[in-house]
C-alpha cells in the first residue's frame, strides 16, 4: 500500500494530509492545517508573504502528523501561484514572495505588452500580463526598484519551486504554475520557456527553474531534513502544481466543458478545454493532464468580501450567526425579488485590468437595508462569474453540471449561484487541492514501479 503526504501551500494557510492508496484513488488518514498572515500594505496595492512562513507551517505539520510520517512513500506539493519568490543559490528567499493579489507592477505589465505585443503574448503564453497575476511583471518590478536584490537572485520561482528546493536541493516548476509567468510556452506546453520573451527583457534561462511535468520529482528529501523530521527513509518530492488546477484534478475534471467553481479567499471558475482559447478576459493554465488546458477566471475577493461585509455592517453578529442565519435569510429573501442595489465586486482589484478597479455599492436609497446590500454583494459576485461562462460557452459546450468546492460556501450561496451565475446542477465537493497533490504522488509512484494506472 502506498502512503502519500499531500502538501497544499495556500494563500493564507497550509494544509497537509497523509493519504493511503485505496483502489484507484486515495483516502485521507490524518490531516493538519495552519493559518498564516500575508502582508497587505501601501493602500492595498502590495501583497506578499515571507516564504519562511511556509517552512514553519510545514515543520509544524510534520510534528502534528507524527508517527505516520516515517511510513510516507512520497511527498507531493500544491501551491498558490503566482507566488513569485526570488532565491539565492541555496534557495533562501531574498524578498517576500509576491502574491497574485499584488498590484504594484502595473507599469511593468504594460511594458511587457508594449515590448512583446498582445497578439504574440496570447498566441504563445495564452495570458495577458497584469500586475500580481504575471510573474514577469513582478520580476521586472524587483529589477526596477530593488536592483541590488535582483543582482543576487539565482532563480525566480513560485511556491512549489521554493518548497521543492528546500526539500530536495533542486529548483523546478511545473507547467500549471509556469503558465502565468508570461515566460512559458503555455499554448505548446512543451516544458520550455519562451526564448523570444526572455531575450527581450535580458533574462537568462539559468535564472528560471527547470520545467518538469506535475507528477515528476526534482529529487528526494534531503538527508539532513529527513533526519530532522524523524524519517528513516528519503521519499521523493513531487513538484505538483497550482492549487486550483489540482482541485479540478482531484474532482476528475478532464473532459472538455467540465467546470469547477472554487470558493475560498478568492473565487475561481475553471473550465476544461481541449485546446487553448486565449482571451484578454481570463487566464489559461496548463492542466496536469496531457492535452488539456483550464480557464482560470478569478475574483480576488470572495471570502474576503463576505467577511469584510460582516465586519463593516454586521459587527454585532458572531461569525456563526452571520454565516449560519443572517446570510441565508438575506439571500433567500431577495432571491426571487427585484431590487435596486447593485455591487461592483472589485474589493481587491482585478487580475484582468491595468487600472486599479474598486468595489462599489450603487442604486442605494434610504429604504435599502443591509440584507439587500448583502444580497446585492452575492449577486454581483455571481454575475461576474456568469460572464466568463457565457464567453467560454461560445468555444466549448458546457456540461449541465458545475462542481463547487471550498470553505466559503453554504447551501444558500449555491442557491444564489443557480439563480444568478448559471442555471444548472451544482454538486458540492470538499476542498481538494491537497488530495489532487496526493493523486499526483500516487501517479509518480505507480509510474516509477511500472504499475499501470
């Protein structure tokens, strides 16, 4: 029996789980989670995190998992991306990892468009460069604003690059993580960086990690780390992939038109594609399944927006009363009624705009209640995702079912999605990026042993 440690480096927390192989899947034996704070400053335009927090959370998780750790056959990673991390030769971070919520690099994102051209970017990288959501823009921001740090950087990578280097001693990244760098050949998905773009900005390929498939391993756990953690053997570390992509993978999203809607700190809708259909309006990531891509349509603030509303307008309510009673009643009261309040949902900006978009409540009167305002907030978020589904349906027929997952979800919100996002069947699944990583770990072990999947 295979035993796998899945590690999900999330935006605001780390989740770890020990899984055992069961028939053609994996089953969770023990799990751990630990929250950590991110840094948001400069009027919300900067958003980053010290990668040391990922290491500390991993060490705490290993301690909590305890005796099961010794029998782990493989460690597999899932990670928040972009989480651009500038590292020295030993993998030590030289600056906080710049997160997808970051907005500091608008000028650099526009420079990429001006130098390379939007048509080339979409045709080759499949993505429009935007602040935070484009690693090259963040990289150039460091080059422009922190030249002394830039000179010291050996490799720029994402969260799985950093963790992989720390755990194994080797730098690597996978295609799903590399897709949003504006440096990877996402359309071809041939494990190569785009030489035309790297040359245009004077970036040596040696400063980028090796691209390997998501179920491959850059190496085994370092001997000194294995000893420190109490492991008697050194399991391989699978590089894994982007957390949203792995959530889709764990749910079996692999046929064209299949859709998953992830609800957490952010809201992400992913639609499986048989080929790249690039657009300025959404991102595309390579799937961890060969010959497939996934749209990535992100609202930066979902769970954050719900909690912001509670603190601003319902501060006397406990979280349990707000989410368990107030929110369902507000949604159900307004679900089938006409109401004038509307919500523009850009509380934490947009990945798809060079402008600093802001959230707004509109159509307010002196009769507008906070219940109507919350319903408007939920409807505004649903309508935002609706636009993506309408656009992608022009290229790929959508299935009549949407898988929904994530902690920022309850039955009333699913009813709202069926009303305002898309009329179809919604099937709830538990959060699963960690399980997706574990499935990649299983695939690695089975290919290594020559066992057919």
